C-alpha cells in the first residue's frame, strides 16, 4: 500500500519449482514460471508464461506471451510474442505476431506471424436501371 492509501497492482506470479512434476490441464489468471516438469495443456489467455532454464514442458500453450529458457515440445499460440532465450530449446509450431530467438537458441518447427484480421467488407455493386447508349 502506498502512503496515499492506494493499493499497488503488481501481477501475481506463480512458480512451479524444479522438483515439481505435473500432468494435466493448467488454466490461470496470473503470470506463471515453470522450472519443473509439466505435460498437458496450458491456458493463460491474458498472462505470460515463462519456461525457466530448468523447465521441461510438453504441452499445447495459449498465453499472452511465452518466454522459453528451458525445453518446450508442443504448439504455442501467443497473443503478443514468443521469445526463445539462448538456453532455450523449442520443438513446436508457433503462432504469434512477434517471435524472437537469441543467439544459441534451438528451434525446430514452423512460425506463423500473421495476425488474424477481420474479413474485408464486400463491396456492393448497384446497377442503374435504364438504357445505356454508346456515343
């Protein structure tokens, strides 16, 4: 709490430690750091996921952003960006508007950086009634 009584809005960050092994589906409304092992599906639609240096993840991931410093297998869909650090190894198909890989990062898969866009409006052609003459 600040002196003026306002409460600071820091994001909550949860860490899965190095000795933790989880299988299943993970959903959340906070930032997540994985230093242990995870297998399954991860959905953090509005939040960031970090796979730490010791993290090993086999999952399909949907998150706001994803940072990989450990090992990752599966598909990644990020609303903002995916970053592969120099210690990171990714075997994945990535869909994100921005993707960055540091020197030394390992990657195998595909990258789709197209942002989904609304369909363009269809033009309506109106034909005037009457007779046309060539002059």
